[in-house]
């Protein structure tokens, strides 16, 4: 495998490279549903993760919405821990997330006053130290939505593989170290505002795996769900069109996972009505003509007179009428 990877810490991988394309469709790989088979340690995405973790302090799965970032991080975490939920912890960063939440800080007592308590990261470090024979995995979703330098504090330096096990002090004065059997996996959208800070903080410490919209995976999803051929062909044309537009408007990128459960015109129409429409309206908020073109391409998926197409036309007419009213 080493021969297939470049020397750069940043790789561009497709869903098929990671084993979530054809293999995802035929070997039980899918979303984070509890009734689906788990990923074994021999699975390509787990093998890839192990190879990277020998060289980097963690892995960041980065890509636009709907490309399977959280799916991959979740499955890798389960594979690395043999699906032992006690050795996996999930955290989601957000703008108000702080060092006190993640590392260590004071918490209010039920009867009054405050006490010092460990946060998620320190708890995982201590648990991993006590059980050195097994891997422990911390999964951070939406990494770039938080201020990583502030949240990790002094621990950021000790995530590097060369500094694992070296002691350092927390803000409280307590001394700890980051054990080598603690794995950190993270996800982020490369268009989030905090990406520059993440790149600066994690650039040389973490491997970044770029996950892109996959036409092959979309085709497999449609084969499994037995989406009628006419709709499948139209959806592929739309998928190609919108992701080509994303080259100049990255916010318009549409991942294959949006269509994971599409099986007929009704479920396909619902994806637009309840998800894509809002995302793409925002992506083209300064280009109304561009959005109308996108909307027209979507409607072209459906045969004339189809109920899903009619419903979309009603939405368009309603929006147009509202715009006319506001202008008058």
C-alpha cells in the first residue's frame, strides 16, 4: 500500500479507494444504521487508517456535505476497537466549545459550588493509559467549527506521533500525557470558516483524506434501490452537472449520500424539497439565474406531468409570487 501513496500528508481519495463504493454496496457498507454489518479490521478503509496512523497523529476526513465523512470516521472507529463502544467517544465541535469542555475545567456541583472535572480528551487519555493493550478512539465531528487552538490548548503539540507519551501540564497544573494507543479521527467541511485555523494547527500532525462526490457510488446506490432507469439516468446527469458547477462554486457540491435511500420519484423529489433546494439556494444566493438553471436541470430528471415535478413547479411558482409581492 505504501507504494500507492504520495509523500504529501494530503491525499485525494474517492469513495471506491476507501472501499465505500462498490464494496459498500455489495458488502454491507452503508450509513450509520445499527442493523448493518460492521467493518472488519481487514476492510480497506480500516487498513488505510492503520497505515496513516503509523505516520500521523490522527486523520481528518474532509469534504463537502453528503460524501460519507461521518460514516467513514464512525466505521473506522468501530473497526479499530472491534466494535467495543466503551473504547469510542464522539464529540462535536461548535463555536462556543471550549478548553473546559474538552480538556479540563470547573463544573457546578449539584448542592452548590464548583469542582474540577476532566473533559472528553483527558478522560480518553486516562482510559487508554489504563488499557495499553487496546486502541481507544476519539471521533470529533465538525472539527473546523471550533477554535482548535483554544480547545486543545497545550495538548495540540503532544498529538504528534513523536511526542506521544511525553508528559505535559494542563491548565490546572495536573500532569498527563497522550498515549500512543489513543486514536483521533475527525471530520470537517473544507468550506467552513475555521478551516485555515485547522490547517495551521493540524497540518503536520494529521493526515487529511479528501472525500469527494462519487458517481460510481451513486450508481451502486441506485442499482440496490432499483431506481427506475429513466430517473437514474436523469439523476446522474444532474449529479454530473451540479458537481461540475461546483468547480467554480464549491458550495454547490452535492455528495452521493443524499441519494442513499432514493427508490422512486417520490423519494427523489423529497431530497430536493427538504434538503437540496435550501442548500443550493444558499450556494447561488448571489446568482439567481444560476439557481434557476440548477432548478431546471433538477426538474428535467422527471417525466412531464410527474407528481414530483409538479410539486417542484408549485414551489417555484410560490417563490416567484413571493418575490413579486416583496418587490411591489
